[in-house]
C-alpha cells in the first residue's frame, strides 16, 4: 500500500488543500476495477431501461432527467447532449437544469467556435425562463471571453433582458461597468479613445442612477465625480432630477417585490404580479416617471411571472399582453425574441404561432420560412380542435394573400392547401372537424376570387355530408348569399331556398328572411304565396320545438308540477286567515282556484318574458339585464324571512357585491370565466346559467367579497372572453327596466363612423387614423354579440373643434375599397333604438299591417265622436270607437 498526495479544489476555507489518498495494492486495485465494471453495467442497463420508457411515453420529464444524469455518469458526452436537445425540443427546461448544462458546457468551451455555441445556448435558455443565476453566469462568461467587443455584445444581450429589473438589474449594470473600467485602465490619457471610453463608463453610471434599481444610490457618488469632470453642473442637475424620480418610483414598487419574495403559492404570486403590472402601467402615465423605462420594467415582469407561474391557467393572457407590448414599443429583433419566448412557454395555443407568422410576413420573409413556422406549430399539437382550426385558418389566410389569382399554378397550390387542411383536421380530430370554417372559406374564394362557382357548390355539397351540417343555417345562408350574388336562374335559386328551408333546424328564420327577400325582389304572385305558406309552416314547427326546448332548459315542466302547491309566506298567511272558518270542501275549491290563478299568472309572466327576450334580440347595442332570466331567478330564490332592518341591509349588501354578466358563450368555460372575474376581486360565489339562442348567450351571477370589486369590474365592461365581449352590469333584485348605457342626445364632440372595413375595426387602427386631428377621449367599436364587428364605430374627442376637423377630413375617405361615412353623433329617440313600438291598446307588437288600419281606430275617441255615437263619458276616460261605430260614420258620409 502506498500513500500519495493529491491536490484538489473544494469549497473549504483554503482554496487548495492537500488530500491524502491511500493507494491500494494491485490486488485491491483489480478489485476496484471489477466494482467499476459492475457499476457501469448497472448504469448501462438503467440507460437502456430509461430509453425504452421514453420511447413508450416521451412526456415524462423526470425520465429524461434521470437519463441525462445516467449518461453523464457514463461519460457519454455526445449522448448527454443529444438527450438534453431532445428534451429541449419537447418541452421547456427548468431553470436548474439549464444552469447545470450551461455550467458544464462552459467548462468545455475553449475554442472560438465554442464561443458562438455558448452564446446561442444562453439565448435559448433565456427563451425558456428568466433566471438570475443563468443571467449572472452569462455575464461572468462574457467577461471571461477576453475580447472587449464580444463581451460588450453579450452583456448588451443580458441588459436587454434584465437591465430594467428593479430587483436585480443593478447587478448586470455593474458587470458592464466593470468591463468598461477594465478597458479604460488599458488606455493611456493621451490615447485617442481615452475620452470616449470615459464616456462609456459615465454612461453605465448614469443608467444605474437614472433607473428605479435596488441599491442604485451606491452609483451616485462615482457618477457625480466623473460627471463634473466630463460635463457641467447643468448635466448633473438633470440626472439628479431623474435619479430622485427613480428613487420615488422604486419606493412605489418595492412593496410588491417584497410580497413576491415572501409568497410561495404560484396562484397567489400570480395575483401579486398582476397588481404589480397594473401599478407600473399607471406609473407610466405620469410625466415625472417618463424616463424610468416603464416599458422595460413591464417586459421584465412579464418574463418573471411567465417563468414563476408558468402552470397558472391565465398565463396565456399575460403572454399575449407581453407580445402586444413588444409589438408596440420594440425593434424587430426584440419582437422576434419575445414571440420565440411565447411559443416556447405556450406552444399549444395558436395565438403566438399566428403572431409569429404575421411578423415574418411583415418583415417580408420568404414563403418557405413562414411555412416552416407553421409546420413547427403543427408538430407541437394544438390542445383543442378550435386551436388547430384557428392555426390552419391563419396559414390559409397567409396563403391567400400570397396567391396571384391570375396564375393558375398559384390557384392550384391554394386549392391543395385547403384540401390538406380540411383532411388533416378531420383525420386528427374526427367528428369535431365536421363543423369547420376551412371549407366555408374555401367555397367563398371559389365563388368570389377563383371564379369557379361550380367547384364552390361541390364544396358545399361535401360539407352537407358530414355531421349535422345539413341542418345548420350558417352554411345555407352562405350558400344562398353566394348563389344570389352570381345571378343565376330564378327557378334554381327558388328550389335552393326551398331545399334550405326543409333542411335547416337550428334557426329557420334566417333562411325564411332570405327567401322572402328574394320573392319581394324577383318573385311573382304564385311563388310569393307558396313561399309564405311554406315559411309559416316551418316557423310554426320551429316555434313549438323552441318553446318545448326552452321550457326544458328553464325547468318550467318541473316547476309546473311542484310550483302549483308552493305559495309565498305572505300568500299562505292571507289564505289561512281568510279560510280559518271555512270547511274542507270550500277550502279545497278555493285552493283549486288559487292554483289556477297562479298558473295563469305564470303564463302571463312567461308571455312577458318572451316578449322582452324578443326585444332584447332586436336591440343589438343594449345589454340584456338580469331580470330577463326569470327562470334562473325562480330556480334560485331564497326563502324570505320576516321583514327586518338587518335582513334588508344584508340583502342590499349582497346586491351591491353582486355582478351580473351577460353575452357569454353558449358553452362558456366556467374555469376561464372564474379566472377572468377573479381579476377584479375575491369571489364568494359564482353561478352560471347556460343560455339559448334567443337569450344571446349564457349569463352569470358573480358575488364578490366587497362592492369595490363590482365597481372595478364595471370599468372593464365588454372585456373579451373567448372572442365574445362580456357585458357587465349591477345586479338588483328589484325588477327594473334596464337603462341605456350611452347618451342618446346630440354630441358635437363625438363622431359616428359607418362603412368601416372589418380589418380596421380595432381601437389601434382607428386611433391611428383619427388621433391626428386632436386628442381622443374614447374609441368604441360597435360589435355583434359574438364580438364580430358591424363596421360601425364612435370616435369621441375632447372638444368639438377636433371633431369638426376630423369630420371634414374623413367623411368620404377611401379605406380598403370602402368609403367612410362620418357624421356627428346624433342618435334617434331612444324608443326607436332596437326596441319595436307597441300598440297602445292591445299590448302586442306593432307590425307593418297596422299601417293599413285607419288611424281613427288606433287613437282614443274624442268627446265629439263619443257624443255622435251616443256613448256616455265621464270626462276622464274616453271610449275608443268600435268597428260598428266606424261603419256608421261611413254611412252618414
């Protein structure tokens, strides 16, 4: 046995220590070699077993990490890297595993080629996560590269990502300052670059003291000394003012940094980050903080929250905000980097892949590059059918824009792409792909752009073969519009309307309207009569089916059986008091009458509800109030206690804390809705009522802990959820008529814009057009209930002069083949907006036939006519004329 000394490096107080190693005899060494061989065999078996498990199920993250560790133990460097690369392609790498790889690769990087490899590896890690240890390692590696230009470029990459971080940004500015100081020390004072290098040092110090960074005051003294050497006092005073503003800014955001440090739960941390982001947005609007780089801080916060709360359901919305922020305020390189980070962190949503394709198109990239982005997105696998369909639709829209319809080869390529999209969706998603937007888009292009209506008609016939498409009105409406537009035989068009009416089940009124319009414009008497008869029969059948469905959904059948015997406490008290002395038979008779009257009242109430619902459908711009859902209220009535001040105050308190939400999707995702509503405050309870078509969508009652949450939510009225704007309003148990939200009088500072192209129906597009004429107060897009634009908008200025200039310049403006129509906002009287007039006498809706009734029969009779007919009046009430009275009047003439 021999004793040798080995010098090793460890983490003890001494940098280098001498460790005594006992070297065994040859026999013992042979035994150790045998043990090592056994260990290698075990590791190789483990690697083979892990490879089999990964091949069977490649989405278990821990299996990949175990494989990487086993390969490292076997010193299989190439396989170790391949395992890392495979895991990276499949999913995000956690920060600790990225750090492990980067530390290892750094020890192996010694050549010039390896520098480029390491720089690329750091950038890939920054796409997956925001990690201070990784960014610090990036800085230390950059400083160790030797070349000042290379180090400066790498440090700039770090500063772009984390230089604005209030918590740790100072660390990276210090690294850049260290580099510039080291370069300054290598130059003599008479060197040509000496002064410019001093300016670089001063710039680093100025950035450190001018930003809201933790410990930024440490840089003030060296900055002050160097600034007086290179500049005057005025320069120092200006930076001092900015430094004071940055310190105040930091004081406002520090509480949120403290909360984040002490919060462990990702959901709670997400809420803190949301508040933090909102505060920074508010501070960015204040003039004194204009130089504090709020946009940079927002980007850092989005990076941090999407790393630390990556598994939260609402992370997609934050990433979307991040992408929009980058598009508004960043260079092309930064936009590409942000979009790359978004698709890495949320790869199974179409949103960011679509934005990435659009950005490549905006930068005029080659067709194959955009196609490569799309194919990469497809390989990730969208999480739902709608996501996959939206991804395909985005790509098809791009292909349409790149198609020269005069070139037959381009047209054929577009047709092949449509066929591939339709077949791929059907193969991947089965029956879910039956109701698809892809063939509808294809058919419209065949009719309008490819000038091949025959093939377009064949596409519709193929659509009708799948699922319930043949019974859906949206496909028949599209086909009828396209066939009417091309102008063909009236007989064939009439037969197509007849066929559509026979097939449609979900909403026949749409087809009825189209057929009646055609007959009014082109038809003759016989065809009009035939159309009217068939349409009335179809509508009658549909109304009966609809009423049965509505009763089933609203629980009217069950309530009809049980509700007859239910009375309110007040009715019960009255009845017991009135019938106290009455015997059984009399009592049962009165009970039967009471039940009959109760049923009658319910029927009358149902009629009123139906009528209100019809009015609500007609009123596109008026939000349906919660009182319209009478059944929902009946299903969930709470038993009333004896009237008392405490109960009344509790009821009022609950009403004040309850938000009514309408215009939700028919199949609204309750978890998504809860996540969105929880942004306004803590939710006590939430009840969702599934809607029907006449209701315009589902509704929701959301009770918060405080009334302030309701007020906060009302400020975000029409916030979109799944593409539909949500309508927020206060809840009230008292049945009151809903008030219209917007002014109905003439507003000289507000313009009404019509005939807008749908591509310009966004606040950003309209702001870009109209802001040049003066300060805008509000831009409101008018939409349908599903969130799609109507081509209308209201532009509100702060004063009338700006509105007048905009009216003069924009009325008649040509915009995407449409000529804008601009006028001062002067809505008609409120009763004509979306709500049909009612007949005064009958209470039924006024129809067009009422115009043929003599006006004298529609008005209360005068005293003179009453005397003529011999009727006696009391002076207060005037009896209307009857048909017999009118006949007598005609005979006298």
